[in-house]
C-alpha cells in the first residue's frame, strides 16, 4: 500500500508532476554540489553563443536552496498549477504544456530586457495570475485579516512584496504582464466580434499529438494493460456449452444413430 505522500504524488496531474519532479531534482543537484547554481540561470551569451542550451529550461526550475521560502514557493506553485491543469484546462495535458511553453518563451524575452537570471518566480506568478482570472468567484483570505476575490490575488501579492522589500520585484511584475497577455489573447480576444473567434495561442495539432503520445501511459495508467490482457483471458466456464445445456445435440445424435442402424431396403 503506497504511503500518503506517494499517493498524493501519483494523484498530481502529469505536467504538474513533471514540473515538481524537475524542480526538486535541480535543487537537490545544487544541494549535493553536483552542479553549480551559476550553471542554471539564463544568459543569452552562455546559452546561445556557448551552446549551453539547458539554461533555457533550468532557469524555470530553481527557486533557490532548500529552505522554508523554497517550500512555500513549491507548495503554492504546485497547488495552482494542479488546479489549472485539472480545472480550466480540463486535464488536457497538451494544452496546459503549451500554455507553460508560451509563458516561458515570453519570460525569456523579458529576461533579455530586464535583469532576471532565474525565471521560476516569474513563471509562478504567471500561473497564479491565469488561475486567478479563470476563478473569479473564489474567495481568498489573507491570514484572517481580510477576504478578497481571486482576481485581486496577484495585486495583493505585489503589495505584500512591496511592503516587505520596499520595492516591486521585477520578476513578479513580468510574470503578471505575461499572465495577463495570455489571458487576454486566449480568453478575452476570441470573444470579440473583430477576432472572428480566432485563437492566436491555440495548441498546434502536431504538438498535441506528441504530448499525448508521450504521456499516454501517465494519463490513463493500466488501460493499455487491460486491452492487451483481455484477449488472453480464459473463457468463463459458463460460456462453454455442455451436453446438459445443449439439448438439441443429444437428439441429433440419436437420430443419426437410427439412420445408420436402419435397414436401407424399403418395406412394402
């Protein structure tokens, strides 16, 4: 029987589970001195001119060393990512992964303008913003002080960051801008008559097929095994006809015996 933590991990939808695993693995590698944190951040020169392309991905997985602040970031990010993937994205893993890919591409572009070496906090803010806009009726409570609706959640977080640091974090602001851009192009603009219902950020068919093929066993565990094993399963005993159940068979046998034993010469 799996432990509660293992069961919780299995219940997490596939894309959120992959992100959680990658974030923990990257942080653990830095903690064990397997890699240096300066090998993970995004830098245009190191990434493209020196061929260190892994920086395009690792910059979104590192929240800093293991600490209470790290655990808090991971907890909130996984919670809202899971709610998005299971909720508004309807467990469509390809659509959710495409959303993350678009957000990451936009944040990498912002990083080329603003100094943002690590983009995991910015991606977290993008996810939270999209979640807040797609759950407008959810009521949130801030440490029992006051209650507000979900769309105000990003602004409340920005306000708290300003009060604690006496400045607005550039990463959070960029994450908010990217999240609003995605929300507008995906949820608002297609409803405008001028758009003719066109979705500019719609998931490409090829990308959807690739992701669905890659995550097929993860999205529907045990389904393939059931289909494969079904033809090899033995037939139930009741489906095999027996002499007692097949009444016409004995009568036919008796008739055949009479025809064989009867005199072939006709009687006058």
